[in-house]
C-alpha cells in the first residue's frame, strides 16, 4: 500500500522533535528512498559501541541469523541495524530519522530507554510498530498504541525474584543495590514497589562504578539476599568475592560474556530469563526453538533471553505483515493475536502490549564451569 496517509504523522513527528533538537546545518534536501512495495523495511536500534549496557551484539547476531534463515519469503524483510552508541539522545534522533527520512515500516528498539510519557508520545507520533526487546512498563495506550514490549515488564520480573527470595530468607533483611543507570532505575523502582506491596520497607543502596566494589564488599558479606538492579557490570568485581551464605539475584539483562566467571561460584547467583533457553532439548519445545538454539549456539554461543526476543521481533513482524505491510494493518494484527516465539508465547490485545507469557519465566543459573545456563 502507499504511504500517503502517514504524511501528517511524519510532519507531527518532525515538529515534536524539532523543539528539543538542534537545527540541521545542511540545507541540502535528503532524497526520498525508492520503495519496494513488497518489502517490509525494519530498522533495529542497538548499542554496538558506547558505555551503555547491555551490549547489542547478541541481538545483532540473533537478528542477522533470522534474516539469513528467511532471505526468501513474502513479505521480504529488509533489515537495517543502526548503532546508537549508548546515547539516549541518538536513540531518539535515529528513531526519528528512520521513520521520517528512511521511511521504515517498523522499528526494533534493543537498547535501555526511559519509557516515560515523552518517549511514549514519540512512539505514538511515529505511527509505525515499535517493538522493544528490553524490559519497559506496559506500553498499551487507550487506543492500543504502537509500542509492543517483547520482554517481561520490570514489575513482572520483580514479582518473580521476590517470590523466590521469600522462600529463602526474610525479605526485610534483603538489600537492593542500584548504580542508577537507566535499566537499574527501572529495576529498583519495580523491586521497591513490590516490596512495599508486601509491606516490607525497601533497603536500598546506591553505588557508582568507581566506588561499587569498596562499598559493596562488606554489605555482600553480611546480607543473605541481594538484588543487583540493572546490568551486572558495575557489581561484578564485588560479586566475585561473595560467599555461599549470600544469594545474588542478577538482572534479566545479563550478558553471558560479562558474568561468565560466575560459573566458578554457581551456587551464588541466579537471574530471571526464558526457561526455553535452558530446556531446549525437552519435548515441550518446538522445532523453531530447537533450530534457533542450535543455529545461534553455532554462530555466537549460548543465546541470552534478550537475543531470543530480538529473533522473535523479526518473526512477529514478518507474520503480522503476511497479508500487507501497511503499518496500521501490521499494528492491528499484532495487537489481536498470539504468536509462539523462541523465547515465549506472546499474546497481545488492545489493552495489553506487554506480550511475554510470564509462565515461561524462570530463574537461571550456572551449574558449573564451561556449562551453559540451566534452570535453578
């Protein structure tokens, strides 16, 4: 279908962003890309450089794996991967650029964002499906909206880990640690809210990367349950000194490349993730899950839950665009169906755009050196 109905939305997006971004010093007009009416143009925004975590490399590998496996098909999916270099402002600018200038049919956001009202409004104005592979709050709006969360929400993750921790120790003696990065803030708030719901006063400690090890070592030695909010990078050096008397709950955003040496202390650390990443050989798995696990492992090693969600993002969009690539039609199909992916079975509706089936969530751990993650 043509793209004329989106002209007003694109203009609104330009005006929305123009108030908070510097004017382009170049007066040279950007040529409008030539469109293939049979192709679905998808842009993935990832952190392939910069200091923001987690790195987008596992998602890039998963996206490219899907694209390689589905190079022939209808609709033909054209994948473009853009490095936003750990910059929140570049994330916003590149989203705008891909919608307005490159005229993408859908966007995959694979970076940590502060999904506040301003960011939600930006997505609504874009008027193309925007799929998030990292945890954000429930993004459904009154009309359904354009944002779709493929990862579990921070509140869902908080319930999972606190349910487990409550079986191990008294929650009132637990500790929440945050380095106040974007993902850590979301985790900290969700954990604090869930503790408060259980009538437990949260015990929160904030650290900076420069002082985290010194500040945390004595606390980890005397606390039985510790929740490390956000990506584990800041806390790893202190975590390596933890004794068997302490259980560490790491983030859903674990990068196996960073926490690999915790295999040596397998009994100490657990983290939430898709149970299918640890049970790929069971009869409950589909052929697609088994194929993904084998192919990804051959290419890049064991897949993270986030990598599996990135793989599912392209599969979701391709399935929803099978009868037409018009963004509104794709959005409507997404928000009115169920899709079995490799990470979970996603169910969306107009009032629910966080589609991860929490029944597929489990706590993962290492069970020993040189072993892939397994169910706790």
